[in-house]
């Protein structure tokens, strides 16, 4: 018998994954990793028109990020203008529930397309498609943001920090710790630079960060080529506490003393304590901003 799997799935484009990161105080970042970015852009436009819970949006690669506030809102769906939106964001002790609604194709996205994302725990969906209004609630693991800054892993003969860090982040990505973003951070060209004076930050959405930090540090220590490697870890929703320091390291040479004071103030952790912690710390506030982070 001919396989008719295409016929069964032709109206649904599943999201690769949806990750929800909470600040523990009413704010949530919803990171939707898409298999069809055109659909994500359509959703972003309509969601912003209809949803008062949305505070802002941002693109990163094939992902769309929604900064939202916890709560429930009545949304007025209007065909062609505000045809889909987020109705509710409910943060529990271990899960975050998000309710989407939409008309027509927007309703398909609100229901099956998102319900089929990899880390969805449970879902409650209405029928979708055609001219009907549809609604879907998905339950996701409640996650916290973990940022890892790294600098000085290469030598003048071999290596590139950004590529090693990306490959390690890809290797440790799993259900417990989702790899969300990567940014190269251009720093002021100090005399001790290898070549281009660039550090790297990677972002994870974690259920339990302990294993992530241990595994990442182990692989970095194993494969770095430099004795000056620095690795700094920050658990912070926005990393604003380090923003001024990050701009400073882009503008001039910064002392180790200033770096250590900044790390202490931010309550960050040094995992590998080479000279590279200066650039590693400066990279942290530039997570998920790869177009901004490359500007000196």
C-alpha cells in the first residue's frame, strides 16, 4: 500500500521546539524554534497586534522570542489584522502553560503545530483549520536562563573560540539544558589577544543547571589549547548587572581587579580561572544579540 503520510500531515508544520524561561517574578521568555520561519514571522505580527501580554519580540536565527508577562487576557481576533495571539501564560512550580488562539491557519499554528514541539509535556487542543477559531494550551518545563562566557581557548597556530564553544554547546544540548543562542563578542584589541580579540557567550534554558555546567566545563578543559582560558557562568534572566562592564571591555583594556569585582557583584561563578575571564565576563550581557555583539 502506498504510504500516505504526507496526506496525514499536509496541514501541520510542527515547531522544532518551544522553550519557556521564567525570571521567577512574573516575566517569561518564550523561545519558539521554528521549522518554517515564514510562519513564525506571520505569527509575530499578528500576536503583537492582539496580545497585551506580549512586552516585546526578537528574532534569533530560526527562532522567535516573545517577552511576556504572566497572566490571562481577553484577545479580540480579527481576520487579516490580528488573527492569532497568546491568551494566557501560567507559571507553576515545575511547568509553564501557554494558551494560544487563532483563526484559520493561525488556529492550526495555535494547536497542532505547537503541540508537536519536542519538549511539550501535555496539551489541550480544539479542532483547527478552515474558518473556525481554535485554541490550544501547551504545558512546557519551567526553565531558568544559564549563560556561559568563554575566552582564550586558541593559540596563534590553531583553534577558534567561537567554534569550539558552539560545538560543546551542541554536544551538551538535551532535554534538561536546551542550547538557545550563541554570540561572538568583539572586544577591544588588547596586546595579549590571539588574533581578533573575540570572546563568546552561549545561552541555555535549564531545568537543572548542575549537570550542564559540569559537562560543559569538562569538555572545555579537555579541548582548549590555551593555558589562559576563562569560563564564567551566570544564572540571570537579563544580565543587566554586567551591561556596563561589557561595554567597557569593548572600549579599552580592563584590569583583572575590575573583572573580579564585577563577577562578585553579579554573583557569577568562575569555572576556569585563566586570564580569559576578562573577555568571558564581558560576553555575558550580549547573549542572543549576535548582530550587536560583533560591533566594537
